[in-house]
DNA sequence: TACGACGTGTTATATTGTTGCACAAGCAAG
DNA sequence: CTTGCTTGTGCAACAATATAACACGTCGTA
C-alpha cells in the first residue's frame, strides 16, 4: 500500500480553520527556509485558495482580491499563482483551469487528483504505484516520463453516499 | 501485459497518407453505422487533425479552414470539434488545449497520452492496468471513478535517442 | 551613494471558448 | 409535393483565461 493522501477531501471531518492556518504556517516556514518572499499578495492568494478548499479560478480570485485591493488586475493574481506554483504551494488542475492548495509542498511532486463532479471537492494523492505503473508502461514504449498530469473526475464519498450518480453529470 | 497502443507515435515508421486515409474511412463507416452525419466541415477538421498527426489548437484549425472557406468562424471549428469529441473520433489534450485524432474510436474510452515535450508527438495508450490501479487507489478513498485525464509529458523514443534531455524543457 | 534584483501598478493585447439568433439543408409524415 | 421538424451553418457579439510591455518603487548590498 503506497497510497499517500496529500490532501484529503474537505468533507472528511476536519477543522477547516486549523487546516487553513496550518497551510499558511507551513508556507511561511518553507518560504523563509528557501529565502523567497511570501509577500502580502501571495499570502492572501494562497489563503483565498485554502479558505475554499476547492479548485479556484484565477478570475474568481481576482474578484476577491479586488474587493480589498483596488489595484488588483489579472497580472496581480497570475503572478501570485506563478509564484505559488513555482514553490509547490499550489497545483493547477488542467481539466478545470483552476488552482488548489497542496497539502505537502515540502517535497516537489506532481499531484494525482480526485475531483468530485457534484460538489467540486478535490483530494490529492501521491501514490507510488500509480506513478510506477505509468512510468513502466510508458517505458515499454520507449517514452521517458517527465511530468504526469493525472486528474480523475468522479464522485467523492459524501456525494456518492447521498445517491448522486455518475451519469447524471 | 495489458498495454494497448491505440495510436503510436507518428515517427514510428508508418505510411502517413495511408494512416490519414484509414482514419477518415473508419470515421465514415462509424458515422454511417451510428446514423450521424460526417458533414464536409466535420470531415475536413478531422482530416486537418490527422494530417498533422499531432495536437492541434482550435484557432490553428480555424486559420486553415478559413483559407478554404471564407465563412469559417470560431463556432465553425468548435462545433466540429464538439461533434468529433462526442463521437470519440478525437480527444482533447487538457494540458495543451489541443486536439488529437483517436486511433480506436469504435469503443468509447478515455485516452492515456504520452506527449513529447520536444517534438509534440503524441501516443495514445489504453492500458487496463493503469486504469485499474487508479480505480483501486481512488476506491480505497471511497471515490467512484468517472473519467480519467492522464497526460504524461516527457520524451518520445526518437527525441530521447537524439540526446534531448528532460530538464532542458 | 549607486547599483541591481525583485515586486507591483497599469494598460493593452493574446488566446481559448461560448451565446444567441437567423437562415438553410435534409428528412419524414401526410 | 409540401408541410413541418430537426439538424447544421453563418454571423455577430461576447465571455473566460492568460500574457506582454513598460514604468515605478523598495530593499539589500557593493
Ligand atoms: Zn480544509
Ligand atoms: Zn462531492
Ligand atoms: Zn500518421
Ligand atoms: Zn519527440
């Protein structure tokens, strides 16, 4: 069993205030250690992402930023996102054009995402078996693996238990 | 060994004219069987995608279409792409905002893509082991799998043999 | 002080994708 | 054949996502 849940579903009973505070504290420590600056804008964007604990769109973040910082513009948020991506503090969900916080930014990795199509909850796995089987199969074809984009769309435990069905979108 | 290569890399010695003709003939048979219409526009877009045998952007297709059909506009190409996606004749590569032909449109499936970061070549796998390990791991977390987006970026056999390195982008 | 690196403000632009409505082409029932 | 329905296309505008270019300010350091 090599499954590592990097970030669990939001529902799965957790003290979310604590979860956000934790993520910000981790980010601050990590940035200090690396000698990079978690400026107010960057910190605020990271906080907005964690607050919702679900994939956030760049322009939704921009609207929120604008509410408190009149000068915010697209570059403001995209620069912050670039920084956070660079430092591994967030991941980009390609299939949604959205961004989620990473629960384990310390070691660089690519995420394996489970995305609920009903409630938008996202969990991040980092499973060595998944990585290995893909690398092996790709290797069989002579392909050298760089970055894996793995995004699984489906139903989270809560929504499944509530009777939502896959085919109903 | 459950690896099925749905669409191999373009390089791997193949008669490309034949490959395009084949794809179009398959598409025509399939559309007829299903009672849907492979109209001239749809057929032409599919052909443009197969001609290049690599991920094609919507607006690049639009430019090509416009060269021969003055009235072409964004909806023209997006409607054709929607149709082709619906019928499984092409796949969308989320990480590139691009579209590639599917080598096995008959049975619906999601693709597992190997994308060369140097030459843009794409191969499509449809590997049961990959699907299973992901479904199992997701299932362990109570997640019911719907659609998998799997896109591996790296180096194709040709580019790797030519000494291109992963880190050099 | 002077310099250089970095972060931000600002404006404009590029890229990717959608909506709405009118009209035409294909097809089936009468 | 012709009426009416469904599907496909033309067209215009727009929405959503992302980047470019340049000016300016702050801060650490030679
Ligand atoms: Zn939380
Ligand atoms: Zn859910
Ligand atoms: Zn070919
Ligand atoms: Zn290559």
